[in-house]
C-alpha cells in the first residue's frame, strides 16, 4: 500500500503529453500524480494549438464573409471585433480545460500545482527521481515514485541581441494576448508558426512581412509545397524575404507604433519598417531549474536523450514531448506518453514510427504531410516516382471556392511503397488522416486509388493522385 505522497508514477508537466500519459497510467492501474506549475493542458491548450486555431478560424470566417458576393450572398457591411475573437478563443480554452480537469478526477489522478524539481538519491528514495514540489504559497512537499516522466515541454526560442518585451517585440505568447490588431507586423521566422500567424493577420487586414533565414519558407516541407505556399502568400500581398538575416542590434523605436530594422539578404541590406515584431524562430526545451543535474540524465543539443521507449540513462525516468526535441507536435507527445507508460507497465509497446506522424500547418490554404519529401527520399537512395493532382480539377474544391493547391505522392519505384504524402489546399488537415492510415497499412498508390471516394468530395484528390503515379488520372 502506497503512502499519501507515494506513487507508481509522477508526471512532471501537465501538458498534452503529460496528462495523456497520466490517463493511460491510471487506466493501467497505477497510482499517478501530475505536477504542473501553470495550468493542465500546457502550451498546446493555453498558448499554442488551440488558441491559434481558434483565431485562425475567426480570420477564415472574416475572409469568407468578405468574399461572400462570389457565392451569391450580398453582405452590406462586415467588420472585425477583435476583442470578441479573443473572448471566443478563451471560451474554447476554458471548455477544454474543464474537460481535462474532469478526466483527471475520473482517473483519480492527483494534481500538484507548483514547481517540481527532480531530486537525487536521498532519505526518501535510494534512486534519483523523487520530486520536490514548491507550491505557489511557498510551502513544499516531496513526491516519491517508482517511475518519473519528464514532460516539461518547451518555450519560444529567443534571438541573440533581440529584447522581447511581449509588447512591441513579441513571441507567440504575447501575440495571443493582443487586445487590438496592429497596422503592420514583421514576422522573424518562416516556419509553421510564422506562416500561420502571417496567414491569420493578413486575413484580418494587417500588413505582413516575413523574414526567413533559410532559402525558403517551411524548409521542413517538400520543396514544391514550400514554393506553392510562398506564391500564394505573395499573391495576398504578404512580403516574403528568404535567405535573409535580421540584424537585431539595428532595431530602433522611432515613435509610438513605428519600429525600423535592418536585415541582410546576401550582400544587400534591407531597411524594414513595422509597428510590431513577432519572433518565431522555433522552440527550446524546458530543462532549466527542474533538477536534471540531480539524476544521471544525458542532455545533448539542449534536449533530453532517450531510447526508443523514452527511457533516459536512468531507466526508471522517462522523458517525452518537446523536452526530447524531435517532432514538437502535441499528437507526437501523446503517443510518446502512452508508449512510455505502457513500457514501464511491461506491455512491450511498439516503438513510435515518426515517419507515420502527420504534420499540419493551419494557414490558408492548409498544408499537411506525412513521411519523406521527394528530396529526402532521393538523398536516402530511393528511386522515386511522383503522383500529383490539383484541387482545381475537383468539383468540391470549386464549390468551396478554394481550389488552390495539390496533393503529391512520393513513391518507391522499386517496391511501389508510398514514402511520403504532401498536401496544400482546403481542409488538408482532415484529408491527411487518410494518408496516415495509408502509411500505417503500408498502402500502395494502387490501393489508395482503388479506395472508393465519395463524389463530390475533397478526398477524391487522393484517389486521383494515386492514379497519377502511373499517369492514368481520370480528370487531368
């Protein structure tokens, strides 16, 4: 019988990966505690996935209403109520937060609000991994457990020489708290977060500039997808500067609502002006001040090192989610958390196949992908064949009024295995689920093509892309 502060497993961090790991551990009969210094749900629920997508949806609705005449619907006047958008966003967060709290109660999971710090071997346990919790009121207590899961997540990465005040120079944290829209914004970083914010703010009438150090936007996506997104953003009058380095030391606040900054593109020096700056250059693991040094846990390149079952060098201590690097995605963290607790329970789970994890950029249009890009496949020695099909050739896309983009299949020419699926277009965040199932079942293009898709539907584009691998697509 375990004592009041003794547990089978303690989860350090109550974000998506942490609370899902806690639920699965509870289902397996473990006594579980979660230590969270802020709110259950973590970055995804409160500062990332959910709030940004709520605002993106509002921006999409505003754009659609402005374009309503094309659908035969005349609207006399349309305007933005940004505070109402923010209130709707918060209402969604609150509802989901309440749901997470209910799940914790349902699983009899103990929640400790406060800062957790990993302890080394002590009088409480001969092994490292007990957690000292300091509560908001200054009181503290020790949690002793057989296993520990580190799920402390990540925070926005800074840029040397750039002072973030979350007012004039913001990360996504500060941007989500804006009470009014700026007239203009310069986004430093053209990855997923930068492109999503660029798309959203452009739809809301903000003048947007994107500065990306790499030679193209979304450098982790297929080259053709990156080029198409860049083309569509420029078509919307978003200024895109790739191969460009911001010079933070040159930022000058000339007057209220006006910042000037220099950036270097090759040998050319660009002078850019903006009202606000959004820093979006990635995220870094939260490993400071959590007692990592008290346990024999290896850190490389700023992230916790784990094996295929997410064990650290201390075999009873696991780590999942953003803190281990890799795919910094909420759904990746959830499968990592489930795998970790199933492994500690002796269930022998299969290792996570990261090439089976879909990625999505929730811009307009959306981007979704799974598996290898064409370039990656060739670099790894595969001879590939490609299938592509445009949304403009499908009736449902034209009905929706969103016909930009395409689906691309990257296929192993020798075995006919699908190596990668890449999409840009309407609602591809939903369509990629079929791609994920195809990867899980090791489907061939023929099997995707032979799957009967309803007509008219956006999903038809997948079947046609499967046919196009053998150059027998019907509608092109």
